[in-house]
C-alpha cells in the first residue's frame, strides 16, 4: 500500500504543477514577468537606438561645420594672398587663384545648402563679393 500512496502523492504533485501552469497562462499580460521584461527590453532598445542616431547626426553636423570653417579660412587666405601680390589679371597665379576660389565657393555653397536643409544656421558663411 505504500507504493500506491507514493504513486498517489506523485500524481497530486503533477496535478498541482499543471494547475499552477494553467493559472499562469490565464494571467493578464502585465502580471507575467516575462512579458513585462520583454516590454522593458524593447523600450530600452528603442531608446538607445534613438540616442545613438541623434548623437551620430550631431557628430556629422559638427564635422561638416568644421569643414566649412576650414573652407572659409582657405578662401580668406587665398583672397589675402592674391591681394598682397596684386599681379596682373592675366597672370597664371591670378587665374589659378580664381579657379581655386571658385572651387572653394562651390563647396561653401554646398555646405550652406546642407545647413539650410537641416536648419542649422549658427555658422557664419562667406559669400562671393
């Protein structure tokens, strides 16, 4: 009789565990730890993605502003070097400087369009006079 009692006890334990499992399945979603944990993980993932994209965009804008500043300084230096020498307008140096200035101005205009597109207007730009 002891084996039948042991069998009965094992059977009761199995039924109890099945009842607990069944009750867990019928719990509302917010009472299930796995669901809550999955939602928290999703929110953290979305937040970190948003943060990294924002930081990346800001870094790109910072680097483009720095390039624009370098172009602006190159234009100023070019203009000063041409005005100091004041050679004749037909000389090779003036023609080369003119071409170089045109390239710099095209690049600067492109950066200005980029800045306008992304509504970042706190950079000073030089325009062709």
